């Protein structure tokens, strides 16, 4: 989820719904740009990203294992669905990922093997995105770049905020 006020949004989910912070991603002098929160033992169920406006640009679909994940990834590629990023493996959450674009330009993500955290000893981690292994520790996905971030942002639909012509 994108938000122009991500820290307030994180605080709301923690304070009102009992979510817990699993970690944050930082980009050099830009500081924190993404927060991972959870409501159960999975590393994250929700990611909140600093963005220029509220948007829901990314939906993730959990597969039952690496075989199902790779079959789904292959099927999307054979169908000619535009691959945005992956396959690879994130360090935050330790999950495999393959990102594709749906017809609306939103990111859909096949994932599997999301990390289970031990609530008794877990502490939030900070991941710097200047280290390419934090985005993809396998090194099999294309390098995370501005194209991926810009494509995943979802622009505001101007038709929702302007009056129709008279």
C-alpha cells in the first residue's frame, strides 16, 4: 500500500489493529521507504510504502511451495504477461517472488516460503536497498531500479478527481 504519510499509517495499524513491525527498507539519504507489518507469525502480511498518493499497487498471491511458484511463473511468461521483476528471493521475509503487470498496470506477485517469525525473540530489521542482495539475495532477478518502482506506483486516475466535461 502506498501512502504519503507512511509512518502515521504504520502507527494506525499497530495501534488500532494490533499489527507488529517486522522491518523497514531504507534507501541511502532518503531514509525509510517501506515498512513490513504482520498480524500473525508470517514475516509480513502488509507492506506500506512511501508514495506521492494513496494507492494499492501490489497484490501478492502465496503459492504452496517452490514447484507451484515456478509453474505459475512459467505459465505467466508463456502467456506473454509482462514480467516486471523476478524470479528472485527477497531478504526481508525470505520469500521467493515473481512480479508481473496486470491489465490495469498493477503489480501481481507470485510468492512462496514467506518467513515465519518467532514472536518471542523477533526484532524489526532494517534493510538497505543499496545492497542488491536485500532486494534479491539469489541474484536471479534484474537489478531493482527506478523503472520497477515507477511502474509499481500506480498513478492517480485523473477521472476520479476531475469533473466530467459539460
